């Protein structure tokens, strides 16, 4: 019974399809930009398109399309999307820039020393274009599922 409810939940399906598609598309986009295949992008944060942005946008739009844009649930979905989109391009992006700078300082100060040279993860957030790419993908997925299945 629960399984039947899950596989017919169109909002959940739109969210998951957008998220999985965004993660899948990171490898080809990485190849186009750097001419190098990086399979690790499938499970990585950062990159084009933003899977966080795609997930929350698809969820928000699907809630609006299926339940209505004047519902409290849509208001919550919109608020959540605004926080995630801001965080993806703002706070997390700055954290990645700090990690990049700290790694540079460590490499300059301790090159050749027997100190742990483990670098911090630099790809935490997204550029604005990556967030916009995720938003676009989320809209396309939700709209497509709604047009196909409503």
C-alpha cells in the first residue's frame, strides 16, 4: 500500500527525476568544460546543473501545478526553494572559495614538509549560472511530468 502511494506521488516523482537527471548531467557538462571525464561528479556537490536547485524547483512547481499555487503547501515549498537557491549560490559558494584559498596557503607554506597535505573540498556551492541551470531543469522536468501525467 505504501509502495503504491509512493510510485503514484507525482510531486515526489518530479523531484526525484529532476535531482537524478541533474546529477547525471554533471558528467557531460564537466567533460564539455574541461575535456576530461570525471565520473565522480555523479556523486559530488557543485557542478552544472545544480541538483539542489533542480530538486527544490521541481518540487515547488509540481506542488503548485498539482495542488494549486494558492495553497499553504506551495508557500512552504517556495520558501524552502528560496533558502536552498540562496544557499547554493551564496553561502556554500563562499565556503568553497574559502577552502580553495586555504588549500593554496597550505600548499605554499608547507610544500615539501611532512605535514598532512589533505586538501579541503573546494566544490561546495554553485556559480549563479549553475543554479539557473538547475532551476531551468527543475521547471522543465515538473512541467513535462505535469503535461504527461495530470
